[in-house]
């Protein structure tokens, strides 16, 4: 998710009582992040823009996938 208060409304901060957008995790463009697959402990590095664009994930029916994000 991108920081919608900045990208859509050009607001400097997300005012919770006035215009709050549901921003769960907003990676910063130009930063790098590590996603850790907790099933096999595999680490993959992504840029903030790649995360904003979306990371493809394929799951088999009935399986779960847990991923943790770490800043570099």
C-alpha cells in the first residue's frame, strides 16, 4: 500500500480525525525491505516501489503463508 494521504491528497501527515485513510503498511519509495518467508526461512529483498506495485504470491489450496518484513 502507498501512503495515500501523500500520494492522493498531497497532505503532509495523515490526520486521524479528519481524513484518515486505511494505510496498513506503507513502504517508502527509494528504501529497501527484506521479506522473510517463515515457512522456509528464505529472504528476498524488494524496493519500496516494488512492494507498492505488488509482489506476486502463489499458494496451493489449503496452505498458509507467513511473511515478515524487515527494513534494511
